C-alpha cells in the first residue's frame, strides 16, 4: 500500500552450477596493511580462506576451481614476500594429506615449473599423483603462471611440430592451440571472480576467458566468505550467455 516492493529472495539454482570457476585471490596485502600486519600474514589468511571456498564450491557441484596463487610477474615483489609465498605453497603441499588429500579433490598445478625450486616441484608431482584418481572437484593452482607465457609456449610447441613435419600450417586451429595449453583437458572458465576492487585480468587465463563471465567485489580475499561466493554464482546464473549468438 506504500508502494514498497518485496525483494525476491535470491536462490541458488542447483541445476545451473558453473562447471569451472576461476579466482584471482587479490587483496591479501591490503587486508594485512589495514591491520598493521606483514603482507605475508595476508597471504596466509588468503590460503586459509581458500580451504573454505574449496569445500563450499565442491559441495555445490563446481567441477574445476582454478586459483591464481603466483604470477610470472610476482617475482618482482620484495624477496621477503616471494620467499613467504613460496614457503606457504611448500607448507600447503607438505600438509596435503591433512588438507586437500582428505577431500574428494584433485590437485593440479598450472604454470612454468622450471623456475620453481626442486623441492616444490617434487612436492607438486607427489600431490598431483596422489590425487589424480579423485573424481570430485579439481583444484588447479596457477603457480608461476602467465597467460601470455602459456600461449607463447603453445605456439613454440606447434611451430616445432610444423618444423618436424608433423603438422601442416593449414591445420593450425583454435583447438590445436587449446590442446597445447596447461588447461588442455579443462573446460574454459564459466566465471572469473576478482575480489579487492580491482577490475583487471592480470595475465590470467587470457586464451581461456574468451566467453567467461566476470564478477568483481570490493572485499579483500581473506574476507571473501562462502556467502559471497554463492552471491557470485547466483549473479552468474542470472546472466544471459550468448557466446556471440543471439
Ligand atoms: C594478490 O594479493 C595475491 C597474491 C599475489 C598471492 C595469492 C596467494 C595466496 C592467497 C596463497 C595461496 C596459497 C596456496 C597454498 C594455494 P596482493 O598481494 O596483490 O594484495 P594487494 O593487492 O592488496 O597488495
């Protein structure tokens, strides 16, 4: 009678869960700064938060969750911060059996492995091997990952195949490029989430994001709750994806 409209309750549609969600886990540094803490504490809290989101996304039915943990450009950060991030990743892999290993979750690492330490590379191999039979959610950690580098490497592999006479130039197509990326057997991300109030891709999944939906939030990653994740999925479900059609 006063003209107030009751807002419709936003409900998750369990039949339209995105298969692949990718997250740029941004804002750890500012989260820590706001509390007068070292940036490394922000990263640790960010890693903790990932655990909650992994469980929530897995229970919801998301099949692939790709998270940006360290970019090819992140080496430019102060040594202390790079070391702290590498230690965090190492500890995460060392604790695999108590964390991801207990879940129906597969772990994969996408990125340029050569620059990582032998110890981290060995741990990655072990954790990937241990979890490769899991059929639940696949957690893909983008580590020393850069979209441009990934595409360059794919181009090099294809060029070598042409040089060796195994591929004709005319046969190079989008599928061949996709087949030579880290994500060769993973569907393109349906949804890319970036918290912390930044609105850029930062060299993340450049080839794969052609028709991804984007979702942004001002909240720093360590504070990004499962409720926020659900909000992002509900918003995604309200989008009209046309893939260039009508
Ligand atoms: C960006 O925030 C975040 C990173 C460069 C690192 C993200 C890494 C983690 C959350 C840890 C992941 C760990 C595991 C075990 C998977 P920022 O540092 O740029 O924050 P700022 O923009 O506020 O400075």
